[in-house]
C-alpha cells in the first residue's frame, strides 16, 4: 500500500513539473519495488531534468528492455530514441548511433506502422542538416507528416523546427524562420513534453543568433527564461538560457549583469556532460573579460572554451590585436576564415577579420571581407548584421582615404545601433565617424563624436577601446592624413632612423607587415622614399610629439 501511495505522489509531482519531488519519489518507489516501464520513463525524464544524466540513461535502458519483455515494440523504440538524443546532442555519436541502430532494427523486424518511425528520422535529418540541408529538409518533412498523421505534437514540433533550420542552411532564411516560428507556437502553447520544449527553445534561439535576428532571439530568450523560472529544479536548459540572456544584456550595454549570467551559466554547466554548452558559457565569459581589458582572465576562459570543443575565434584574435600582437591575430583569424565555408559562420568572422587586416595594413583583404559581409547582410535582411557590415565598410573606406563615402556607411551603422539599443557598438562607430569628419576638415563635429564615444566607453568599462581612443587623440597631428594609428607609429619610427627589422622588433610585428605599412604610408601621403617620410614626420610634428610623451 505504501508503494502505491508513493507512486501516486510521484506521478502527481511529475504532472505538476515538480521534477525534484518526482525524481525523489520515483527513486524511492523503485527501491521498494521495481517500477513498471511507464514509471521508469517518468523516472528517466525527471532524472534528466534535474541533471542526473547517468541515472536517466539507466532508467531509459531499463524501460526499453521492460517494454521489449512485454512485447511492446513501439514504446521500446521510443525509449531507444530518447536514449540516443541526449548523447547525440552532446557529441557522443558512437553510443547515440548505437541506440538509433537498435531502434531502426526493431522497426524493421516488427513491420509496425507507428509514430516511432517518424522519431527515428529526426536524428537522421540532424546528421545531414549542415552538409546536405535539402536532404535533411526532406527527412524532417517525412517525419512531420508521420507526426501529423498520428497526432503527435512532439514529433511535429521537432520536425518543423528541423525543417526550418535546414532551410536556413540551404540559403532560404525567410522560409526557414517562418517554420521556426511555427514550431515555437507549438512550444509556447504548453502542450509539448518538457524534453521537446527545451530542445526546440534552445535550438531556435541558436538559429536566431546565427541569423543575427536580434528581435526573435530576444523574444524567445525571454520566453525561455519564463519557462525555466516556472520550474526551479530544471537543470539542462537553464544554462543555455543564461548564456542567451548574457548575449542580450551585453548587446544592450549591461555588462556587469551579462558577466554575472555568463558566470552562473558556467557554474551550472560545470558538472553536466554537455561539454559543448559549457564551452559556449566560457567563450561568452571570455568575450566580456576581453572588452573590459582583463586579458589574463579572458585568455584563460578562451583556452578552457577551446578544451570543451568551442572555437576560440574570433575573440582570441581580437584580444591579441588589442595586445598589439598583430601578426598573431592576423594568422589566427586568417586560418579561422579559411577553415569556415559556411556563410553564416563566416559572417561572424568577417568583421573581426576586416578589422585585423586593417591593423596589419592589408587593406585589399579587408575590402574583400567587408564586401562579402555586405552581400550576406543583404541576403539575410537582418538589421544587426547590416550594422556590422556598414561599420566594416566604413572602416575600409577610411583606410582607402574615402572619408565622404565612409561617413555615409558609418551613419547607416550608427542609425541601426541606435534603433536596437547597442551602445558599445554605437560608440565604436562614433570613433570612426569622428575620424572621417576630421579628415573632411570638420574638427568640431569630430571632437563631439569622439567625446561621446569616450563617455560610453568609460560608463561600460571598455578599457581597451578607451585606451585606443586616447591613443588616437594623442595622434592628432596625423588625423587628417588618412593614416591608421599603427601607420603613424611606423612613420614615427622611420623618422628616427630605424630599419624595418628594428621597427618590427619594437612593435612586435613581422618585417613583411612593416613593409606593407610603409607601402600604405607612401601611397596615402604621396611619398616615394624613407627620407621624404622622415621629412614629413618632422614637418607635421609627429616625431616631436612622440618623444615629448
């Protein structure tokens, strides 16, 4: 009788989504008397949702074998699917693939026309979604049709969301986001199982971030936060939720709160098997340390993110750039871009690549990156990416000594940043606007732009950008020449009689990079020799200012 009461209490707790209570009660009942397969499924689900993955897998395996012992092949296949999915999502493809192979074999042997045939198509689609999105779309479509025929809301939502992601990767973002929205309508109805709800929430938000769709990412992140808050015991999806919240807070300039959320995500995920998600938390933490100039902490977090399988670029290269390690930054970002064929993933690398190439004096490479980024932004019709592209385009135009055209691009970027409330990015664009106006002879407006940027950097604690802006201000005499801060440094050193080899040693650059800077300096200033460059530097006060400091 006590076992019956305990089971009823456990089932009530499960129905109320009190996962810790359900897990405790089901575990207790199982110790007193082995659970029936339906209750083992409940135990497996509750264990997974409170972060006890090993116990969840064990309960799922027991349920699978119990169903087979009863001759219930369809629910046994369902258990095999749910044993496979968490393993596949965290990269354990061998174990996950083994469970899927078992599920497919059982379906072939029994010949049943059941909804589980649709479930086993989902991981097949996930395997192909990046390499062959059209084939993946077809598999997800077949799964969706089976789900609709059997009235299985979980399968329909998984399949529609899979179709949406496949279309995004196939180059049809508008059609893809429409299907993602359709899947999210089902999620927000509250009629799906918690496992499917969490999977679709996190996957759709990830897709929105890949598409630079800030509006959708913010909307669904808020919804995921609400869903997680209603289930205090929840572990698996809360970490991802905190990471997404950190991204949103960082964009809007709430850096201390963003760092707190990233740390909480890292702490929550540290004890879970999902190393890839932990890598996301560590990378976000590293990014926030980087923009605040805490390079030692940033580099350690990038290193740990890489150990979890998360790429450390472009953040690590940008950190090296801020430290003056231009050659290392250029080599790293160049390699990352060459290894990335996917256009959406390239879009995240192109703006940092352009920035680093400009610092290295390779303006043509920066131009190519800005042009590619502009094309991708036009295809996606995403305001956030349009702003990123316009900023990169403006920076390149400045380097090409086209301040008027740069001004147009930078004003476009600034307007978008204002519209989406991105103060840090707006301030970075203001710096370039100030330089463009200075080169056009509008020193008063230039000073206003630079002062406004400085104020934002101070409020945010953007130490690296603040130091860079101060360096630009000190380099004022070169401000109207079209030279970058690095080129001014090289020119000053040339004027002191240093060789390319000595300049490379002083600035921690390669001699090839120094030669490229010199070529750019000669072209921008209309000079033909080091002697002429030296004379120019003395005439414009560059050398005197350098050594007076």
